[in-house]
């Protein structure tokens, strides 16, 4: 079981708050597509490489169901020689929906010719409303894309203008109607909260619209100021209204409450879903499933090492690599799992990484539990809705001290 991520680094223009690697022009598109195709073929053995010995963790409800590989840090079992089947494919960006249907089709065909893709693979494409039309969405369906992640951000024009988005609220709604008409049922949208143009009432209305569309998945992020973003500079110059933590905290509380009332599972700090409708691709990051990333700034993970492509479009994507020690693997496990409702599985930790890690983790967890910053149910350490916002600080206190 493994995943593929494809980074499409182009946008029509830069949103005010953006901190991602993306170019606000399509000038380098042809060069990028050529390099991307070369990388897809050239790295076809990455996921079956000899260095790969791992035992991906599974979500609690599927733990018993999947055959798994052993983990390198505790006596490994040899990996099958053939490459693992790909169960998730994710076009992220940037704005993947800036590519034409033919261009996306070419990439998909090449991937299917080069890798073993599961028949029921989750194929997600991130899209921005200003690039969508009914014809385009129907084209994506025909290609086999079966999940959309749409960057709506808000259903209010004043929020969208503040964020420097290219679409308006009317078009945001139109896109959701078109996506449903084109046959998509697995649709996620992004919303941003903690905006100075909004308030509790407006944020509630945003959520009203989301729930009225009866979509299975929501990703909601607090607005953060990225260094060197347009919005950060505008605020520094006094040309845009500043943001404050109280607004974000208020909106986060509303979000958690409304999600619960509407039967959504809060399965990761920023992600909410109907039962069984979590992003399989993103969950694979949290469960240590290997994945290969193509395109500038894309990351890859083979079970024992991380690799990341340099954030630049050229004829090849140069990569840097880091082998992970057992201690680093432990830190990653703690950090990633605390962000999710699945939490840290102490039994798994003991069985797969060794007792020294599970004992260390449990001991260091006790003061945090006493302070009300961490919760425990039997062998699981996890964070409640209220505690989740401070996941990074809690994780730091559980990290391995060398
Ligand atoms: S669409 Fe996304 S990646 Fe592109 S500029 Fe806006 S925030 Fe950045």
C-alpha cells in the first residue's frame, strides 16, 4: 500500500496569505510537464527500493484487517521485491485545475502505465473555483478523478477580497453545484477562519452553507501570517486589517461544536469528515504509509528515509535525502499522531518500535495528563478538541531527548 503525490506549482496569481511554493504564471508549464513525466518514469523503483522496510501503522478501525510490513528499527522482515500497489493519488498545488483535461489525462495515463494502481484508488485533485466550469468537471470525472478538494475559503465576498482570492462567493456556490451535477460525491472544501472581516455570526453562516451542501469533508484552517506573504506585508504597512488569536480561538470553538452537532468526526486538527470519508491520502502521512512525491517541493517517504525535491522548476527536480534514525521515527510518530483523533497507540509503539520508546512516551505523558494537556484511554494517548490546538507544544514535550 502506498501513495503518489503530484505537485502542480502554478497559480493564476498569488493569494495574499499564500506560503506555498507556486508560480503566478504558466510560462514554465511545458518545461515542468516534461520534467514531471521524466520523474514519474525515472523514479519508478523508489517505492520498491531495498532500503524500504517499514510497517505502516493503520487506523484503529482497520488495524486487524491489513497485512503489514515490519519496521526497520525493530528487526525487519524483507520487503516483497515488486512495488507496492498505489491506493491514493493526489494532485496538489498550486492550482492543479489550471492544467487542461488533456494534460491531467496524460499524467494519469503515464502513472497508470508505470505503477500498479488499485482499481478503487482514491484520486484527488485540488481545484480553485476560478478555474472550474461544468465541462472541466465532467472531463475530470471521465478521467477517473473521484475526489475533489476545492479552495472555497469563504462564502462571503469581503472575506475573499481580504484573502486576495480570485473568485467570488456566487462562483464558489456555483462550483459546488457543478461538481455535484458532474457526478462528484466525494467533495471536500477548504474554509479559512479567524478573519478580521468576519465575526462569530458570519463564520456560523459560512458553516451553515457548508452543511447545507451535504458534503462529506471539510478542511478548515486558522488564518496564519506567512513570512513574506503579501498579506503580512500589507498588515505591516497598515494597509490591511491585522488578525488576532482571539478571533481564531472563537471560530475554532464554533467549528468543533457545529461539526459535532452535524455528525462530523474531527479526525485531524484541521479536518472533519462524515464517517469513513476522511482523506485516505492525507491519512497515509499520519500512518507512516510510504509515498512518492513528484514535482518541485514534493516530499517522498519510503519507510526509513525522507526525500524532498527542491522548490524550483527546471528540467529535472533535484532531490535531497535524509535517513531517519529510530529516535527520529519516534518523534515523527508522536508529532503526526497527536494531530489526529487516533492518537498515540502505546501498544503499537511497544510492539513495533520497542519498549524503550513506549515506556519513555508513557512516562513523559504523565505530567501532561496531570496538567490537563493530554488525555489517555487505555493504551491510547490523544488530544481532545480543546487540547488539539496545542498539539505541537505537547508533542515537543514527548520528543526523544538524546
Ligand atoms: S491558490 Fe493556493 S497555492 Fe495558489 S496562490 Fe492561492 S493559496 Fe497559494
